[in-house]
C-alpha cells in the first residue's frame, strides 16, 4: 500500500476567496508546488478532497469545476493523483435540486475518504498510515476516528475559530502548521 496525503483545496493549496468557478480565479498559495513535489518524491500519493457546494447553489457547474482542477493540475506540475469533490449541500438555494441533499461525501463526513480508497485501491490508496491536511475543522473531522494523521494548516480560514470547532468536537490534530510547506516539512521529519 502507498502512503497517501488527502489534501483540502481552498485555503490549503490555493487562496481562500470564496466560490471558485473559473480557472482565472485560482491563486496558489506560496510554496505549494514545491511542497507537493517533496511529498511525491518521498512516495506519497496526493489526493485532493474538496467540498464544492457552489455546484449545488448553481454558481458553477461540474464542467466549470473540471476546468478549475485542470488549471490547478497544471500549476502543481500534474502531481495530484486524483481529485474528489462533494457537489452537494442540504440547504442550497438555486441550482439543480438533485444536488440539494444531505450526503455522506460532504465534509466533515468521511465519504470522500472512503470513495477515494474504493476507487483507487488498485493503486495502493488506503487510509492506513495516510494523512489529512486542511485549513478547516471539517477537513480534519472527516478523519476523526480513522487511522489517519491529521494536520491543521493556518493558511486559510481563521485558525482560532477552527481550533475551537475541533475542541468542541473532541478532535485533536496531530500537528498544526503555518501552511502546507511547513506541514510537509514536519511530516517528512517523522
């Protein structure tokens, strides 16, 4: 089995600016391509897991999201092995009613992790010994109770509010870092 890093997108890889439905709105955070390269060179599979309720809200389409991820893939040198997203939101106004529902793939639920393992099992992706890195409580909560290392980065959402949400949920990160490059440095030293 390969080691896998499940990465949040907004606030972890790219600047947190709200709903990104167009590739030209995507702005990588400093040091992200190099950090991903370091993980890849050490044998980690990189899987992006992201909530994308803008689809449920009718702000952009699955096709628009694919274009955003195509640009992201180019900016990070084609390193992510897979991109998984949740397009749903139970309270979304507008958009396609088929996306307006509760689901198991919307973080903080763990459905995206289980989907990734089921889809990519043949490529060695599993939860055992893997890592989740994200800027929000929901990124880490999706790994709560699972055999994953949880790393909170302070490069997106206000970190103290996210820490409080984690405390309220009884979820303790294994590490906190300023950003993805710092998280990767810590991880590779373990």
